[in-house]
């Protein structure tokens, strides 16, 4: 069923642009001022559709169509400069090489956030965080656990993890959670912060009459939190290896 507003979207011809957010300039992240400037450019040019491609966290090949999660956002999109205005980071902390310290800076911001130091942004508070966590409880904890284990194992994929983690033995998972509370809290905060900045960008685009047109991969990646946490829904053998693989045959020409 479509609403009156939905029908309005198709009441006139529209021009659009296809651009992945990673193509935007911004050494501190792309979901802040740089993205808003691009929205302004689109609006001023009479373009009302921005197709973004998938925005999930990627593997090392950086393909947006091979995501570590069908639900999560890419934490590398988070604009750290936006955190200056919230009291979660300071100017001096952003003066160091960001590529080498991004995760550390997000850990600092997360600690300050959980201590209640965030200011000046509606929804960027502990109440907003708890609401986000409740809305996304069907995937969030599994994703955070998956990423935390991935960081600790420094492994190319969950099939290479120790069996007790690979096969999600409850005692092993609980022991890992107990030993990695800060790491899990940081990853959880990253997802909340990504969502906050993404929704703010979406609202800004709407205010300029620019609509965001998303995209999703055709398949769930085998090396993902979704497959690791829900093996019963996929065609895998006892170890977790896929028994069939869909796709297009090679083009011999």
C-alpha cells in the first residue's frame, strides 16, 4: 500500500546521481559537512535523487556488495569532526593521523558518551542509545560480538576461528563477552553513532528535497555476522563451509 507522499515521489520526472559516500572528500569521515555540501550541490543543480549503493561495513577488498552485516552501517563513514561539537572529542585529539588512530578515538568518544558527556545534539544521549539498542536487538549484539572476535582473532574469516568460537559454544561466547566489555561497548556505540549521523544526513537531504536511494547486495556474504549467527538459514556443511554457491558462470569469451 502506498501513501499520498509515496505517490508524490513518482508524480514528476526526476534527475539523480549515483555516488557512493566513500567518494566524498573528508579525512575525518563522510557523514558530516562534506555530505551536506554534496546535498546542497545536488539541490542547487535541480537533482533530487542520490543513489548511494550499499553502506554496510566491508571486508578488506572494500566492496560495498560484500558486507560483514546485512544490517550494520560502515563505521568508517562516521565523521569524527561532528564529535567536536558534542564534547566527545577535542581538537587536539583530531590533530594526530586519523587513519592510525580512528578506532582509538572512537573508543575515547564511546567512553565519554557512556559517562554522559555528550551535549548539543538531539537524540545523541543515553536515552537515544537505549532506544536504538532496543529497536535493533535482533541483530546488534550478534554483530558486535562477531566484530569483536574478528578483531581479537585477526583472522580472515570466522571459519578460521577456534572451534568453540566458530561454533558459538555458549560458555566460550560468554567468557569472551566478559573479557571484552569495553571493545563490545565501543562497537555498539559506533553503530549508534553511524545511525545518528546517517539519519541526520537523511533529514537534511529531505529538507533540501533530495531523496536518498539505497541499495543492497543480492546475497548475504558468507563471512558475515548474519551467517555466523544464523547458520541454520544457509546451505552450509557441519563445519560452516557453503555446500552450494550461486552466481553467474564465467564468461569464456
